[in-house]
């Protein structure tokens, strides 16, 4: 009969292996797309291909797990942004700017969503989409209260910009420039002036 400690160790190993498999899948999907094979994912994760199939009987099961994991991370990112603003540790505009940079400049989530989503575009679980919309609306309202956004900016404007953002195939420098211009289009004249002064100070 296996000891309790032995069983706990096995469970711990299984959890670590599952995490290594999903991380390997994410890395390969970003660089190779959905054509990546299960044996390639196993090699990247450093486990036997049989271990991959024990956790995920079919490739589709693994892709669903990766999408669920990504959705949870996105939920966490938005919740943390809202929490910082609520606690007075950050401002709505600063958090919106950070989310733009995460989505467009870092682009790891965008790449995964583009690969995992249907032909019509990325698709996250409805609850994740609702949470994201709620968080963005909160940040927009907070930025309006601070006078950092143009008075007419709405959630629809933010969605429109992000929908037409450059993809990860565009150079990082160009994506960074796009984010700068997009934020200026949303920001109030006072906010733009402050940002330009800060930019000149950094360049000196």
C-alpha cells in the first residue's frame, strides 16, 4: 500500500507535469501555430509523450486547457488592475495604458488567442469576456473622473482601437509607436501635454 507521502508526491509530480505540458504547448503555439504535434510538445516539456496523453487524451483537450488557463490569467490581470485603482495605488489611465501595452506590445496573449480562436477571431469563455468588459468600463470611468480621458471616449472606442491594433507580425518598435498614438487619441489634452513633457524629460 502506498504511503500518504508517496501519494502526495505523485500528485505533486502530476501537477508539475501538467503545468510543463501546457506551458510547452503555449510556447510552441506562439512560434509554430496549431500545426505543432503532441510529440513535439512532449519534447519541449521534457516528458514522455505518454504522459501528455494521460493528461490530455486528445490534442483538442490540450488546446482547451491552454485557452482556459489563458482566460484565468486575463481575468487575474484585469482584477488586479481594478484592485490597484480601488486602493488608490494606481490610476485608471495608467492601468489602461498598461493593458494596451500588454495586449499589443507584449502580444503573447494576442498570439495565443489568434491561434486558438475560431476563424472569425479570438474567443474566450463568455464569463471572461464579461469580466474583461466590466473591468475596462471601470478603468475608463476612473480615468474620466481623473480628467485623463477625452470626455467622449467610451468602451466602444477602446474596443475599436484594439480590434485594429497591429499584430505580433509587426515589429515591436512599430507596435510601441501604435500604442503611443492610440493612447494620445484617447487622452485629454491635459494628459497628452503631461505625457509629452515626461517624454522630453526622459530623452534629455
